[in-house]
C-alpha cells in the first residue's frame, strides 16, 4: 500500500499571539508532528539557540537561499527576513509524516498557494489589552518597534478569514488542547481517508 502523504499544519497569527510558546508546549505532547525550524536574519533573543529556535543567518546568506529556491516561503518582517527551508517539509510529507510550521501571516499565505490541502490555524490573544502586555513583556521592543508591532497586529487580525481554524490563546494548555483536537479531526476527515473505500 502506498504511503499516504503527511498533513501540513500551519500555525500563525499576529505578533504577540504566543505562537512560539504554544508551539513549544504542543511539541511536548508527542502528537507525531515534525516541527520545521525557520531561518531568520534577526539576532537571537536571550535563551534562543541555533537549530532549536531558528537557524540564524546573515542577510547575504538568506538572500542566496532565496535565489537558489531553497525556501518554501519567506517574508521580510520589521527589517528582518524569515523563511522555511523547503527540503525538510517536502521530504517529511512525502514519507507520510505530519509537519508543523510556526510562521508569520505573510509566509502562511505563500504556503497556502503551494499547499492548498494544508491545515491553517490562526492563533489570537484573548484581547487587545493582553496583546499589548505580551509585546511589552518581551522587554526587547523600543517604543517605535512596539507601536509598529501593535499596529500591524491589529491589521493582521483581519486575515483570520483566510484560515481554516481560529484558536484563542487564553491559557497555553487550553490552546494546545484545541490544536490537538484539530490534528485528530483532520486525520479522521473523509477527504483524507478515501483510500479506505479502495481497501474495503
């Protein structure tokens, strides 16, 4: 029997939604998801590690990856590049394994064009007040960058209609419960299980 392709799950949302925190907690649940590590030109934040949180590259190295088509998607966000290495994602899906991308909205829309069968999950904070607190709580933002991020986040919320699911990140564990339920439901969808008719 031929191996069924894996499912591509894309988790994104506005800056400050808590994507990284939720993604880390989700991976600890052992759902069989392969996390794709993004490449970025921004400097590491305190505690971030090369090859764990991101692959940190120079602007020149990143632009060479663009030219050589080594990225599934890429975007420039607040003067820094972010992208998803192509080979890892395509190889895992072809082997029947699920892949999780944690990327920004620009990148998610690029991936949606290439993988329309992917599952797109929009993560949002419970309120604008909470969003402000999370962005400020990083302690890495200048006044100008904070205003830019908060303004962009409000605009990005309008992109929710382009996604399959929305998950409110009020409590990390509850957000993970909801995403785990989405993963289980997608594996049980009729469209992904038509091979059962042939086998019967």
